[in-house]
């Protein structure tokens, strides 16, 4: 899934983070747009993964968030997988601990993240 490098930004409303769903381009494009902590490990993982989620900040304005980079075609299972990673990063960053008996915050954020990823995968965006 090379193609044109695209960054789609989403706002998880109550959380002070951004969700960027990125597709196309190369690792160099990602490095030009975002500050990333584990660059070498991430570059290696991108070679073998369908998609990957990681913490980042936008270079042009410093906003913090999570990038979900789509490297191949995505199934519903793949979308759910990356949505869970994205929600875990955001919740961890804002100090919310996972709790099996009180998981509404995580359920909301997983659903939100999956919907955002699906919008990019299908090309059907909500206004």
C-alpha cells in the first residue's frame, strides 16, 4: 500500500491527544512529519507489519498523539487490533489504567479509533 502519503487527523474529544491515521508513502515520509522515539525499531517493524501504532508528536506544531500507519489492506480484525493499541497509548498517556470492571473509557476509545481507521480504509469520511 505505497501510494501517496496521507495523514488523516482525528480528535478524540475528551482526551488531550490526536489520532493520526496515515497511509501511503515511506518511513522517511513519517519521519518528516512526526517526532518518533524508537525510530530504528519502528522502521524495522514497518517492513513486516500490516499496520503499526506508535506514539508521536507532529513536527510542525508539537501536538501529541498516536499514529496508526496502514502498510497493507486492512481487515476488520486488523482495524480492531490497531484500535486497541491506539486507545491503550492514549489512555496510558493521560493516566487512565485499564480496568476489566470499569472499562467504559477504553471501550469508547477503541470504538472511536476503529471508526477513524475504518474511515481511512474505506475512504468514507464523516463530516
